[in-house]
C-alpha cells in the first residue's frame, strides 16, 4: 500500500467558485481546483505524494492518517 493511501482525499463541487476543489484534510492546507473532477483528483493525488516526500526530506513526522475512518457511513447520518 502506498503511504499516500493513508490520507483521505476529497474532491467536491464548489458553487461559490464554480469548479471542483480538491483537498486532503489533516495532511496539507490548500489543495487544487479545476473544471474536471477526475483531473482534480489526479492532481490532488500528486500533491499528496509530493507533500509526503517533503515531510520525509525535511525529517518531519507525518500527521496521523485520515483514511479508513469510515467517513462515508458517518456522513450518512449528517444528511
């Protein structure tokens, strides 16, 4: 398993910006945006990989993983 798989990646439509926004909460601030959902996800995955590499290069400890926390089922109760 890739180390990046331990971090949740979110791509969602922004009405305000009229584009897709990609983020990886808990790992990096900011993210990416674009008109095509799949392209935003692919770009976000590259950003996550690069962010993890930077953590390793600077001998910084990675934040706790955010994936595998069953967010899908937890979010069903919010809607």
